[in-house]
């Protein structure tokens, strides 16, 4: 990664323009690179960062970014090269008649760029406290159920945006693969919501999901 950054000023204009065009087309990129570099700087989960940065406030983030331009550029370059390499693999697979089958988890980690940059869409507070967490109820395989520990969605807020976050998320995945499996699909009908402080999934309850509207 450091070598990419060091060699970047010597690349020709065509390469620079291709990079800039790619960056402008990636809705996820800025939040991702900010999150990665902030994580490298502060180490712990985003809710332990300085308050303005933890709360994803635009002004303080812009000021911070001005002091970390090289690190942010380096991460953007890494992502660009990874994407170029993956698209080359995808083209080869297509030429050979091979379909790429991807898998995307239904939920995302509490300590992720998605939750950090769109906290209002998830059942998590600014201090990292989970209001409600994901899992499945007790069954034949587990007496206490499965507790996954990721926040569940505030579906009402997703509805207000016509599921913009979901559409962008799935759109990005479909730019990488030909077929996509969503796991766990059951949660599109209803999801098991467990109190955020619980240590097992036993005390959860079924909540309805707007799966039909989302699909």
C-alpha cells in the first residue's frame, strides 16, 4: 500500500483521471476510507473516538481529513486496485462462461463503516450501546438460541429513505458478482429482536420486517 502511494505522483494523467472517475462513482468509498484510517489512528471501536468524529459530523471530519490526506489517498488507491483486479477476474470468468456467486450477510457489525456513517438506521446509541441486537430464538440446536450481537434495523427510517442504504448496498454487491445470496433471508419476513444488554437470545421477540416493500 505504501508503494502505491509513493509511486502515485509519477503516474500519467490518464491513470489519474481513471482513478478520479472511479472514486466519484463509488458511493461507499469516502465513508470506508475515513473509517479505515480512523480505526488505524484510534484503534478501538468508533464509539470510543473523539465525540465529533464518532458522531460522523461533517465539519470536524473535513478538518481531520485535511491532516490525513496521504493516508486517505493510500486507502483509496488500495480499493481502486482491488476493484480493478476483481473486475479482471470477473471478466475472465464471464469469458469462460462461469457465474460468480456472492454471499452477503443480512446484518452488519456494530463496529463498521455502515453503522458509523448511518447510525440512525440501526438500533445502536452514540456510545455503542445496543438497544436491540440480532439473533435467533432457542431451538433444537441451541437451548439459549443464537446471539449475533449486531444491531438490528430501524425499519421505519429505512422506509423514509425508500431503502436507499439497502439499494446502494445491494447495488454494490451486484457490481461484483452475478448472483447474490442474502443470509439470513428469513429476516425479510420477521426478525428476532433481543434486548441489547442480554447475554443470550432467549428473551427476544419476533418483529415484522418490511421485506415485501424492500424487495
